[in-house]
C-alpha cells in the first residue's frame, strides 16, 4: 500500500502540471485543511487489551500499565492540589478528572469537569485559598473557579482570545517561573507562510494581574508543549519543523525560550539555514544571521510534543534533571519515524545533550509498519518523583503509567 505521505505530493504535482507552478507552490506551503486531514489522519487503531497490561515496551527495571482508557483524543495532563490528574480531550471538547483514590495506579472513574468546549488543550491549576482552572481553547483562554473535591467548576471567565480556524489549533499553557505570567503557545496557520495575525507562530505572555497579553517569543511554527528547567529556571519548548521539503529536513527542535527571541520560522530552520524553498527573495546578507538556533535538534518529522524534566528522587542515578520528550510520530515521511518517548541525557552545567538520544517508551509502531498500523501516538509526558511517568495517547485514547520496579 502506498504510504499516505506521498498523496499530498502527488496531488500538488497534478495541480502543477495542470495549472502552473504558482498554484503548486501555494498548495505545498498552505495545503487546505481537507488535504491535510486526508493524509494525516490514519485509520482507527486496534483496541487496547482488557485489563491493566499495556502492549508497549519500557527498559528493564520499569513496568507500564494502562492508567485510564476510553478517552478519545487524550492530550494534556495537569495535577490539581489534591493530587488528581486532569486531562483535556481536544476533539471531544471536554476536560475530565481521573481520580485514583485507592492509589492502585489505575483511575477509579472518569469524571467530566467541563464539556462543550472549543478544542480545549492546555490546562493549568493554580491554587491559593481557592483554585483556578485555566483552560486553553483554540480561540480563547478561559478560567473557572475549581473545586478539587467535587471537580465542579463555576464562574467562567474569558481572559484572552486567539486567532483560530485553519492550521495548528492547539493552545498550550505554562505558568512562568515568576508566577506572574501564563505562557500560551499559538501555532502557525499553515505549513509555511507569512502570517497575517501577529499572534500566530508565537508564544504569548498573559499577565495574570493586569490581564494584558504580549509577545514572549516568535518564529515558532508549532510549539505544542513547554516546561521549566529545574536547574536554570528557563522555559524550554518543543517545536515542529515544516513539511514537504524532504524526509530528513528540517529538524524538529527543543528550544530554550527567551523573551524577545526569534527562532526563525518561516524563513529559517535548524542551524540558521535559509529556507529557499519558501523564501525566494535575494539578500545581501543572510536573513538568518540574527535568529536563535535550536538548543537540541531532533529527527525531522518526529512531531516532538510533550516534554518533562525527570525529578532526581526515585529515578536511576544520573537521570535526574534529564529530559523526556514524546515523539507523536510522522504522517509526512516515506518511512514513519517517531511514535515513542525518548530520554535526552543533559549536562547538569551546560544543559546540552550528552551522547545519543535514548529510546525509553516504545512499541507504538512496529518496524516497517505504516502509520495506519500504529497502535498509538504519545502526546504529553508527566514525570514525577519515585520513578513515575504518565504518558497520554490520543490515538488509542489512553493514559499510561510507567513505574520503576527495580533500584538496580
């Protein structure tokens, strides 16, 4: 069976032959949503086995179980102040609670916290005397008063609005280390283009006290997840490179996000390489000279999403403060890549990657299989003390719990 990643190239080639290069170029850079959906949405996966056993692989000394199932489109996890996991189901338009009251490593039930939402993704729970639940819908940042005992929400408020419609629709939240800002990622409207909205392809900063929103960083095609480095206090984020210029370029990225920096998209990628496939203008000097290069480059089309820093307590020696990254997996490559969670060994001083990137959580796709044959696609990762890692899977509709079983 022909890999679906070839379909978009074939269709735009037909358009090129029929209507000329300008139309071909436009469709490649800004393919319509129906065409993206055609090639990027695989057939339904096989059902997960009954019971807690997950048909996936982790290293010796770890075990994996199904924490919760029957959660179509499972995406982002957040813990409330009572220890309950909250989960966004983006396509289903709801946020649910997954209490594990008996502590057996499996959710007791799925409780709907709020539903009828517009593609909710990012979640953040902030508690003082009372708790606020922030939800990033595709077009707005919403807050609710949240009761972590009953899981009820009240007093809905719209705090900010975002451009929505075509293109990357997820909006993700991170509380800035200063406690005064909420960072919000807003992906691009296209594969590669000059954006009309200044909010697109950026990370925005929402000031909690004033309600004002301002640009934090730009040139980020689709920074779906962010995390705070426990060593430096800096904000890190994954970013997905553009499509349709090759199997192995451009790289996906892990960036250290700094106020006012430009990370290059749409005209630059990788080590400040000029994307002449898109930007055909002539320059006296390189237009990429002032852009910020990735801190770590990842394999092209891996679709790097969730990232989490590993706590020091309860994990193997030398793993503390290393980085876990979820590769959601490619739809746009002749041979699929990604479909796993990896560990990046970081130098404690420079925070640079040391050595090869190591597979940690695998088995979502078999060697040589197509994306249609994958059993799942990892999204978010939540690393906790005691050697515990939670991973969401929006293809299988599940949340997995990985635990350390051996201290050797």
